[in-house]
C-alpha cells in the first residue's frame, strides 16, 4: 500500500502538467474572488472569503478527481507499472485501497494549500486575519470534505477499471458527476426524497461542512456519513471484483 502511495505521488508531482494547471486555477480563483470583494467594498470578512473560495473549488475538484483517478488506473496499464506492482506481495484490493487513500491525502493537501493561501492573500488584501482557532476549524472542514470527495474518487476508480481508455474513463467519470448532480436537483425540486436523505447523492455531501457555518444538524450529519461510507464500501467491492477479473496488461 505504501508503494502504491509513493508511486502516485511521484506521478503527480514529477510529470503531471494537469496538476500544475489545476493548481494555477485554484490560485487564480482565490486571488480573483478576493480582489472582486475588495473592489466591491462589501462587508465580507476573510472568513467569508475562505468559505466562498472553498465552495467554489468544489465545482472543479470533483472534475480533477475524475481525471486523476482515470489516469491512476489507465497509466498503470499503459506504462506497464501495474505488472511490477502486482509482482510484489500486495493484493489487488490493497492496490485499490492505496489509490483511494492517495486521493484522500492528495485532496487534503490541495484543500489545506487552498485554505492557507486564501487566508494570507485575502488577509493581506482585505486586512485582518482569522483567529488560529477559526483557521484550525477551516482545516478540519477541509479534511472532512476531502474524505467525502474520496468517496466520489472510489466511484471513478471503479469506472476507470471497466474502461481501457484514459479519455473514455475521464469522460465517463465527469458524466457520472453531472448525472448525479442533475438527478439530485431534479429529485429535490419534486421533493421525491426527504431532505435528510439528500446524501444518497454523493454530490450533495461535498460541501456539507462548508455551508453550515454553525453546528451541522445531527440527523443530517449521521445520514450523510452513512451514505459516504456506503459509497466507499459498495464501489470498493465493485472495483475489487472488476480488478480481479482483468488482465494485468491490455
């Protein structure tokens, strides 16, 4: 599992142009939103800017996760690195867990970087800084959000395993993301499900910890976490079964 984590970090940080492009997008979003607020002379604080920027980042983070997870699987097949990994004393289930764990850790690092950069940049532009306790709470919320995003990552890992093309896997992952969002909005509009059960759609839980500035309703929290766990478990089982039936080369 450690080997899987190391391989994924090496692939992202050493040779991924997509990662650099995504990082630039995050930085630009933070700077532009802060400058707009400064120019508009609104009454928003640095805390408001951080929350707003984190919520905006959740519009593109799932898309990046879909791209990243598809590359994790298809690149291993295309480059032949999967064969070397499987020759080690590690099961295919452990490989999947390692890749899912990488997504959680990597997303946490992105969220943490985004929060810290936005905090200092908006603090410099707008004046004032959040208290250390508030900043710590933002970092905790970012970590919890990353765990939920990791559940969507498990979905896209499964999708990637049933496709041989990185482009097709990415497209299917992004398609699944928008299909879930459209379905959830439609069902919410027609009140097909009670609001407490909106977590059946993983996209509805992405910003669970960000929009609630106060305490999250206990029932909503528990149900959302149950559904998040269900996504991990169900799609891990599906991914593991699919992986075990696949050849190690295309």
